[in-house]
C-alpha cells in the first residue's frame, strides 16, 4: 500500500511538472500574472509529492517489505537501521529517485528564495527546470521504478554489498547529487537568460549563490568518495581516474570555472556569453556523468547493473537537454551584448586564464574517459585509458592554475601592473623556492620526488600568496566580508590538497609481508609488531578476524593498529577493513589481506606521508564555498518592487 | 584595449591552451592506453611484450602455486589457457575458480607477467568483460549493484 502511494506521487508529480513546463510560458506570452506565478506553487507541490515518494520507499526499506522488488534485491532484515536507510539510494532505482527528489527540492527552494526576482524570469527558470524534471521523473516512473512489486514476495532480501555498509559511502551519493542537481538551476538560469536575450550583473548576482552551493556540495561529494576509497580499498589509493570518478570531476572543474566567471559578470559585465555557455556545459556534464554510471557503456568500479534501455533513455535526455540548449546558445548568444573591456594582465584576465585552464583540463579528462567508448563503437578494440594519461595531461594544466591563483586576487580590475604585484609576492616566492630546495635536497629527486617537491613548493606559494593578500585585511580593522574569506579559505584548501597529494606521491612507503604473531618489521622509522590475531569475533551481521599490531618508535608506544577481515553472511563474502592512525605528518595504514594460523597472515602496511591533508584540503574548499554562499537569503531584494523581465540591468 | 584586440587576445589564449593540452593528450594517450584481451585473443592476436594489457577470465582450479612472494596460476576463458606470474600480495578475494582481471605485460617466455590483480567481487573491480564471460557461471553477478 505504501509503495503504491509512492507510485501515485511519482505519476502525479510527472503530470504537474508537465504543466509547470508549459503554464508559466503561456502566462508570460499572455502577460497573465496568475499563470506566470503558478509555477511557484507547482514547484512547492512537486517537492512535497516527491518527498512523499521518497518517504514511502524509505518506509518500505525500514519495514523490510520484501514484496517490493527493489527492497528484496537490495536489503536484508539483519542490516543495521542506518544502512537500511542508506540502502534506499545505494541501488540504481533508489538513487534515481533521490536524484529527482533533490531536483524537486532545488526547484522549490528557488521558487521560495527567488521570490524577489522578476516574475517572468523566475517563471522561465522554473519552466526549464520542470522540463528537465519531466524527463527524469518519467525515466524513474517508466524505466527505473523502485516501487515495482514482487509477487510472490520473498522471505528474506538478497542483502546488500557489504562494502556499502559504511558511513562514508552512505553519505557520498546524497552530497554528490546535491552538487550535480544544483547545477540544473544554473542551467535554467542560462536558458532563461538566452530566451530573454539579456545577461548582466543582476543575473550573475542572483545565480552565484546557487552555483556556490552546488559547487560546495559537489566538492564534498567528491572528497567523500576519495576518502571512502582511501580507507576502504586497502591500498591507500584515493583516486583511480575511473570513468565514474572522472564523470564527477568534469562538472566540478567547469563548475569552478563558472563560479569565477560569474564574479566577472557581476563586477564588470564581461564574460557574459562565456558564463552562459559554462552553465549549460556544467549541467550537461552532470547529466553525462549520470549516463555513464548507469548505461554499462563504460567499465567501472562504480557501474550499476548494465541495462541498455536505461542508457538509451538517459542518452536521449542528455541529447535533448544539451542539444537544444546549445542550439539556443548558438542562435541567441550574440544578442547578449558585449561586455566590459580589460587588459590581459588584470583580475578578469587571470580569472579568464584560470577558466581556460580548467576547461582544458575538463576537456582532456572527458577525452580520456570517452576514448574507450569510441574505440569500442568503432570496433577498434576494447581499451581503457589508464592513470598515466590523466596524470600527464591534467597535472601540467593544473599547476599553472594553482600558480596564478596566488596572483589573481591581488590584481586590480581592468588593468594591473604585474611588476608591482610580483614585488608584493616576493616573500611567497622566497618561501616557495625554499621549500622546493629543502624538498629536493632532503627528500631526494628520484622517481616521483622531483615533481612532488615541486608540488610542495606550489602549495607553499599558494598559501603564502593568499596570506599576503589577506594580511591587510587582518592587520587593519577586522572587517568581515564573507565572500573574501570564503575565497581565501577555499584557495588555501586547494593548496593543502596539493601539498597532501605531493607528499603522498613522493614519500609514501609500503611493506607487504606474511607475518606470524611475534614478527616485527620496520616502516618509515616505526617498528610494527604483530601481537596476535583474534579469530571468530562476532559483529552485527558478520564474523571478524582481527590482527593486532603494536606500533612503536624508538621504543615509545605510538598506537595499536587493528586491521580486520569481516566475513559477511548475506551475501557471503569477506571484506577487508583497514586500520589507520592519523597524524599531522601522515597516516600509518594497515590492511589484513588474508591468511590463517598455519601459513601466516598476509599484511599490507603503509606509511602515507601527508595524505590526510588531501581530505582536509577538500573539506576546506567546501567550507570556503559555503562561507562565500553564506547562510542568509539567496538574494537581497533590490529596492523597489518587482519588474517584468530583467529590464535595463 | 579595443574590443578587437581583446577578442584576439581571447582567441590566442584559448588556442594556445588548447594546443598545449592537445599535444599533451596526444602524447599521453599512446602511453596510457591499456588493451583488454581474453586468453584466447592473446593467442589469436599476439600483443607482443610492449603493450600494456588487461586480461580477463577465470583462475583455473588447481593451477595456483605460491613460491614465497611469487604466485603462478593460469587464467582461462574456457577456450584457451594463459599461464600467469604475479609478484606481490594477492587480493583478499582471489580464489581458484573465480573471475579475475590482471593487468600487466606479456613476458618473453610467453607468460603473462601481471603487475596488478583485481579479483571478482574484489573491492576494486568487476569489469563488464569478466562479468560477460562469467554470466553463465555465477548468474547472480549481473544483477548486483554497486553504488557510487
């Protein structure tokens, strides 16, 4: 019964979205305020309906209703409550439902917070969002319905991949979707602007909060994914250039570019067509990511079950959305008008340069990710593009970008003198060269260490440069301007991540050994001794084999690492759980691979130098984004009443 | 700065970056490509020792021999048998009779020298290639979902 309520809500929402796509546009054409403003109420109602649908599916999971096919395939009555709930979105149908719920919530949020925007504009944005929603709710309802019944029902569910019983992985999809889907608002803003033929500072100021919050969530989503991979997969790797990882990175790269180009539109009325195009492309890449994960076209750790009909449907949606909007752009971009002029050496110029680098990086990641699809389609053979490709192309593009990030905020708008700025930054340059020298002399230059030393220096340059820019603001009267500090924290976050990546790549160490209780090995100055291995320890729905490792340094006790293998019941399989000791300078990381009492226990032990900084940096970037977004209203109402259209802005 | 000059500047900046990225990409693509082969394909279309490969198939039961750090086993697709040698720690879920994807190169003695092993149901990997080959055997794998 509950599942049918969910089913009904979905169907009703689909119909209302259909209305929401059309009614506002009719209202604008006939200058009928009632029709125009109807979009808002429809958006609110749709959000309510989709929340009902989501709640009903969640209920089915919590109650372990195995007459619902989705629950029977993906849940189990013995699962802890938290993971029953997260199980709702850890499968294809449920996660698509989460996708459309978030889409509806963003629509309703925009309907509410954008009330002070001109009616016509808000109506257009909501109409565009509704068109996208029709497509995706239809997709869920017809092709990926989580409410399908199972008749006769089964006694017990097929459980869930035990690897998904994990807090990091439970949070990863919601945050990721809050990011991806938020860019639909940016997309709708762009399309609405193209239809009206006007883009200006007002448009950018209204859009920026939505771009910021989407970007911040996406940053968290990606960072969570990396962190999860790090502590779960047992090798200490956190990024594999896997197609689905890339699919989340490309919209992030373009979203970062969008964030910055909107600043230029708002302040200088320049880069307008470029920002519109970026908004369209960022969301298109979000959709492409959705397609890649679910279509089975690409082989990936993350792939959901391959189903060609699903892939085709999403591909169709993607084609429609992307194709129509780009067509609109081609026809209407010229009417947007030219913007302010600026010299190459200026804040706008450097923001543009950063944008270009980010876009080029996104392009190469896309190329590397899609290349296998093309070669397979052309029957050239099954290939995959591995990490060396991405490392060799993306890093040389991102390094200059990190370098100019320290300079950009110091430049004036319109035109600036580079010599003056570089003089200001000379302490940063000194710090950078010093760190590079220390790293190369002390750490050596073999293998990765040459580049890693450069990475450390780059991070130092960015931190020092940001500090130099911030110094006058701190020294003087402490005037809290949200957006400035958001920028500084986010930029420092990237620097911290760069430092973490460099440290991890350059100076990490590994030992893989078969050990017996009493054996001891040395790793990165630590002494690690296997004390004992406990077997058959009982957990909620698994049995544990645990190795206890005493870690000392120069006789001093540091910690006890306890890596485990968990033997799950349904489905029956062993999963290795790592044990990590986090410190400022790095992580001691232990994984129990296999073994038994007779043949000894196979352990993988790592010293990951500076690796925690990678994730801390990610969190800082997101924090900076949220700070810049602020917790206040989405847009400060301008003095005076509402206007029809964007007027002369 | 006139509008024409600005437009020229944009064009040059974009073009130069694109060229730079394009050259990097073209060069890196050659090196970064990894080819998928089944054991039969290795014999039908020998890849040589230069190519970086991924081999997908099953670990033939009874062929696993461990000599200290080094593991010898045979990867089969029920049509051809490919002897494989791997130095390192095998994944927790590596089993005889189960699916596996191994990455590495052919060595001069006709064996496959694997540098990376990804076992079926491993935390790491369940590629389509292997699931295609094993669809008949396991049955359950195709419908199983792993989340993002």
